[in-house]
């Protein structure tokens, strides 16, 4: 069953957000109608709401192969990442060293700036031309006082999969005190994200990138790791995240986590077809990053001499929604993203991001490819 279409438009912007799955919508609706009790109340309504949160926690935990109590629900990916970054730093008696990859989402980069302002030394881990962090180069940046290393799993602008297992291995071997924070917002539901297999200490997820609701996500912690809450309040979420739980959102996230984002090989075929359509229609265009390291569901194509906003507006007029970079920046002034700059994509090369969803059928893909070719001819 696919989401009810709001228009005939073909949506290729699933790295920005995703349409809620109808099964998620049904579960959220049921939770709003039937589970509106406060999970902390001791009467029947409270117990039902508490049970709904417990089931959702078990569903998320099962996908990551962690114990349910390792999952802390938050208001989304941004808060989960901030909880790990600020919480880790606050636990330390004195300022330390923090490493952040050059391609992290603003949620990590801006929070790392707060750590710098608080006296921590924050350094950037560069990426190679492939769009990926080199674990050996990263190992060379580690210090005896490194508290935290933040490297995302799948980049939201290029789809490049980062070598998390190899990075975790380097940390374990030479700097076991350093914690590894992995932003799995884009990878969860498509790639395997078992916490233990990745070797991460913290993993951040977001509901709305997963055909789930907005305003809900979670931070998942390896066994034995604790964090202080970011603010004061009640004892919810094992004391790690005060505030009455967003029961409908949490229920929706649980269902979305169980459903995932669809068959990775079908997503990959769709992404490949779209990329191919652009490369064929525009001589000189090139896929950003290393194809061998691209996730199935996100790709970026650079178009020398073309303004991305002109192309994206024309695509929208023709009924195809795509974007050029992170949604947080796409309405601001046309400045090149830090991710593309880190990969060395020149400013004059407009970038088109293509991120299909699992409900696209062959007819829609054909239409999307034809529209891409037409818009590229016209722009
Ligand atoms: C890679 C990545 N991390 C974090 C976030 C932030 O998640 P949320 O929108 O749930 O706060 C996003 C959303 O754009 C993202 O793409």
C-alpha cells in the first residue's frame, strides 16, 4: 500500500523527508485516539500509553540488535545528535578534543561549534575525493584527550557510505577512551545498522526519513554508556530525556523502524536509472563521489555550468520534485554546501540530488527520466 498521492508529481527528494507509510499513519491515528494517557500515570490509560511506548522501543531496539533500554526517544535526529555531543562533553571535568567529519549534517557541525565555544578543541576530519573519510587519516588525528569522534553513516547530500566499522576498529585499537557517534539518520531502514556490528557507541535516528512521523527520533547507546539529560524535568526515558513522551510519534517511529524503507536493490536500480538519465542527457555531467561506495537510495550528479536552482524549479514545473542539497539550506542564499566543498566540487557545478522511494513504479520512473532529460535540454 502506498501513501495517498497529493498530486501527480513524482517525488525524488526522500533524503529531505519521506511520505508517511499508511501503516504508520494508521498506528499514529490509533495512538492519538486510544493511547492519549500520560505514560507516567498509574491508571489504566497511563498503563496503555506506557505499553505503546514500550512496544515501539522494542521494535526499534530489535532492528539495531540492542536491549530496549538502550533506546532514548527524542524530538528527532537533531536532538539525538545534540544529546550525544553535549552530553559526552558535559560528563568530562575539563575540555577535551572532538573530531567531526567535514561532511556532517548541520545538526552535528553547529553543535560542535557550541562545544568549541565552551572551550573544547574541535577539529575537522577531511574527506577524500571519493566523498569518504579515510580511517587511517582519521587515526592520525586522534589524541590522548579525544572525547568524541562524529562520522555519519550515509551522507545526506551524496549518498556516500562511510567506513564506520574500520573507524571503530582504529578507535578501539589505539584510543579506546574516544566515543564514536554515528548519525544513521539516512542509512537506517536501508543498510544494516546493528550497533554492535558497526562498532559505534551512539547511533542517531529520525522518524521522518523513514516514512515515519516528523518530530521524533532516538539516540541509541552501546551497553554501559550513560548520558546526563540536556535539561531538567521528569524522569522519562530512563532519566535521559525529560518531558512527557510524544506517544503517537514514538508509536509511528516503532512501526516505521519495523517496515524499513524498502528493498535496497530496487531502490538502487531506481537511483541508477535516474542518474543514468541525467548523465545521458547532459554531456559533461558526472556522478559525485565513488559509485562503489554509494548507498542504494541517494545520489548526486554535478552539472558543470548549470545553476541547480534553475533546474530544480523547472523540474518542479514539469512535475518532478528533487533538490540540490540539504533541505535546511535549500531556501537560503545559493551558497555551495560544505559537503560539496569538502569533496572539491567546484562552485560553478550545479548539483542535483536524486533520492527515490520504494513506491515508484516503472511508469513513474520512465516519466521521471523523460522529465529530467527535457528539463536538462531546456536549462
Ligand atoms: C544526515 C542527517 N542528520 C540529521 C538530520 C536531522 O534530523 P531531524 O530532521 O529529525 O532533526 C538530518 C535531516 O535533515 C539528516 O539528513
